[in-house]
C-alpha cells in the first residue's frame, strides 16, 4: 500500500545530507558548474585522442541547424563522399537536404492519412490512434525511409534546391503541418463514420494533399523537375549537365543500387532474438515504397560489419542515442566522460536491454562512421562525422569510444556483400517479424 511522504521523513533526509562530509563542497560545485561540468572527467579526452588506423578523408562536415534532419544529412553525406572522390568535386559540395525534406514531408502526410483511414473504426483513445495523433509527422526518419524517397524522387545538388528558413529551422513548419494533419484527421474519421464511399474519401484526401503540396511549395520552394548543373572540379575543369531530372542525376552522379544496402541493428532485448529480421507497424513515409526492415545481430558481428565497410573505403550510416555520456565541445562520445554516479554516490547502472525495455534509451540521432582505430585486432575508438557544423568537436568530428558504441549504438547500414552467407540468407528469405508502432526500434533519428 502506498504511503505519503511524511514531514518526519523529510527531516531525516535533510539531516542525513547535512551530516555527510563533503556534501557542502559538492553542492557549491554543482550549483555553480552544473551536473555535467562538475562530473566531467578529463581522462576521457586523454584516452580518446582523434587518431585512427583507418581514417577516410570525407571533407567538411555539414550543418542541419535547427532541424531534425540528421538521418537525411547522414545518408546524403555517405553518398557525397563517393561523389566528391569520383567527380573531384570541391569540399563545399553537398546534395540538397531540403529537396529530400520536401518530399519526405509530402509523403509523410499521405502516410498519415492512410493510417488514419485504416484505424477509423478504432476509438480515439485506442493506443494506435493515440500514437498517430501524438505526432502526425516529424523531421526524423530511418535509412529505409530515405531510400524510399530517393528511389521515387532522386536527388539534386544543394545549389539547385538550397536551404530555406523553414528547412533550417523547422519548428514553425512542423507545428503548422501537424495542426493541418490533425484537422484533416477529424474530417476523414467523420466521413468514414457517416458511411462515405471509398471514392468520396479518396476525393477528399486528394483535396487535402493538394493543400499540403501548396503549403510545402510556398514554405520550402518548388522542387525542380529538370535542372542544369554546372561545376568546376578540383582541377578547375568546367562541367555542365543540361536539362537533367533528379532521378537521372542520382543515376549518373551517385549510382548506388540501394537494394544492396541493409539495416543492421543491435537490440539485445528478449523479444528480438538475434539473426532474425524485424519490421515496425505504421513506420514509414512513402506508401508503396521501401519498408523499414532490420536485421538484428550481436554486437561483435555488428562492429565487424562496420569495420569491413570502412576497410573497403566506404563510410557507414549509423544511428545512436545521442544523449548520454557525450561532450559536445570536445567531440567525445565516451562512457565515463561524466561521472554523475561518483559525484552523487548513486547507482545509475542499467544494461542496454534494460534501457530499451524501460524507456531510458532509443535511437535519437544518425551520423556517419568515417574511421576506426584497430589495436591488436580489436576496435578501440571510432571516428564520427556529425552534422552539427564545425563549431562542435574537432571541426565537427567526434570520437566515439568502443565501449560507448556497445551501449548506445543501435543501427548501421552496410552493403549485403559484407554479410556472412548465413545472415545474407536470413535477410533475403525471412519474413520480418512485425513490431508494435511504439517499439524502440521504430524510433526516428
């Protein structure tokens, strides 16, 4: 039976705190410097110097600014690395993140409408409907969602479709768009409840999509259908592509077969046995496009796959929980960079599985692995290209300790050719187990 906190208990707690030597010093330090500033362990920097035995030259980092497009930046950056080397483009070259942002927003609106229609017979307080309405759409996404956009719409250079105020600082766009989507959800559910025909609902949804398109066009700019692309390469040779479509541009300048890239996760929870594939219900953006599909493997295998791709000279898209045990200024992702447990003499230990099961952790950010330090055959630290600009870390690059990766890294994307035969067979033949919409492996970076 629950009991309220008594005044006598509070008095005892207070006396206990005041009687412990050193608490007054700790209080002054934390009040003046904050928890992380007081708990910072400089040894983490000494032990994780940014020197790597495998180190890809990937150029300058990008900056997603006040938006949640890290998954797009990471994906387009992995492609940019190849383009830069193949076509000898300048360090400043970027693929347009705003272009894929436009089409992701448009497709997510349609995806939301379709899910609202599918769940129209469920009560508003059902968990699925409540889940949909909590966040009709957001900036975040996953690798397979980016593939779905690129396969349908291609890519363009940033010079052709540059950043806008709303793409660089997306809060106002998201507030307005989510208001519009919830408004439309009322209409769609009412139409279905009133017995409207499939054709009537389709007509209304088409009107809604027209309004969404207009809103995005006026907010982000009209996306190009065809464009000219001119540039000088690093040897100052002039090049000019005329009247090219985004899909043609992708095929000529990127040319990746995106079916060859596989999402690998490490989720050590009992509901997800290793060496099996998983999908997530109601997770996606393009209706009829690539579905989100993960292959769950043990951490040793996870890291071996990343190292294989880096050793072959290709960077690796990856997703992490970019909250615990990081220092933005030093560019450190290191277990023990902050010693809060020692500072307050409290036990904060949880296993990776426990953090997932109890809502303490999930994937929140996507970046690019561009290097790794191998000592005696084992990885000790990893080089990370972030998308927060050059003012954090080492000109935008972070160093991730191998121990941090074990605990807070959840996803990488690698080519099928690096999978061992047994895992390749699982990925290509197994029907994915469908997880609930709110499963942590459905989190959007």
